């Protein structure tokens, strides 16, 4: 739906009526609803020159995520600066990808990139199986997927109504309020799960340790000054946007991985010395030595 609205607006970027459609995309995000038309056009890259980009549908999302790189230490920022992720991805696309309808291109990127590596793995199997639950998803039965691939886009989304043919076929099986409501993903609170300005119980001791300036400097992946400012915003309850919420989770998650697999901690379990012990351990002030070995990267 986002891709469709962006293309419609990019064809006439100065149209106020078209720009207003961005408000229909994410009604559950109040910060987005309050932005100016100029900001919306800029953020969603609704410009005619963008329409020819084969990765048009996902560029705003990837660009937002890529801003996390501002937190990286000089060494790792320099390493990533030499890597063009979009070019790498473009080289793997099917030969006929450029001839597909925009809807199908967007759907291909979503189902081959986001779904298996993130939605089904990080947010699905890893979470459920860690607690002894095996998830089964009827809509991902291979026969359903194969049939769905043959359905023309106009039946999958009519105007801005998603799941159109599904609602026509099975809408009577659920209350109308459910079938007709706007699509909304399940969203867990990000920074608010670890920081609370109202409670002295937050953050937990392990969060304090993982995000402390000393640990950040020792592990060497992130800039300690940037993380300090981010943590201060979290403590004061001033993190409200997606970018900062993603950032605090990304930093904390990475620090936990380093703690588990590079420092060798495993909640009391005994393990052999790992291969990727950070080079920077014991050299907290060193900015010249790569802090982690290539094994981790």
C-alpha cells in the first residue's frame, strides 16, 4: 500500500490531495500523522526521479534503518562505507524482475527478504521455539502461496483496501469490525520495555551494564558518546520516534551478543574460549585497533 501511494504522489509531487494520502498509511502512528506535507514527500521519497529505481518500494524503510550506522565506531563505519547493500541486492534479482508490475516487485522483496529472515525467524520461530511452541501458519501452506501468486494485484488490493479477495471470500466468518478495520501490525514497545521515567526498577542492571560508556568503549562497535545521548533520551522518556526506538534495541541486542559469544558469558555455563574475543578488551581508549575480529563480522 505504501508503494502504491508513493508512486501515485511521485507522479504529481506538488498535489496536496495526493500527499494527504500518506495519512492513510499508518493511522496508528500519531507522530507520522502530524508531519507537514513537505516532510512526508521527502521521507517517502515521492519524487518523479525515484520512480525508475527497481528497489523503489522499500527504499524509505531501508534508509530509515541505515541511519543506525550513525552510532557505529569509526572503524566499523569505515568498513560499512565500502559496502553498497542496494547494489549487492540488485545483483541478485531475477532477470525479469524489472518487467513485473510494481505491486509484484514490492511483494517479491517483502516475501523473500523481510519475511523469512525477520518476521518468521527473529519474530517467529526463534521466539516461539525458545519457549517450546511450534508455530503453524495456514496462510503459508505452499499450496496457498502458489495459488496466491496467480491472483492479479487488483484482487489483492482494491484501491487502498488490502486483502480484498480474502475479505470477499471469508469476511463473513469474522465480525465486520474486524474485517473492515485498518491493517495494524502487532507492535511491542521498544525503548519503553527497558526504560521508564516513572519507575526506579528501570532499567534492569544488565541493561545498565551493557549500555554503560565503559562497556561500549571496550567492545568498540558503537560510539560511546552517541550511545550516551541515546540512553539519556530513553531515561527521560523522550524517545518517541521509530529511528531512536530501533537504535536503542539494536545497540542493546548487539551488546548482548558480544557478551554471550565474545566475552563467553552464558549465565553460569562453562564454555571454551571463543574465537572472537574483542581486540579492544583492556584497551578501552584505543580507537585505532579494530575492536572485534573478522570472526564476529
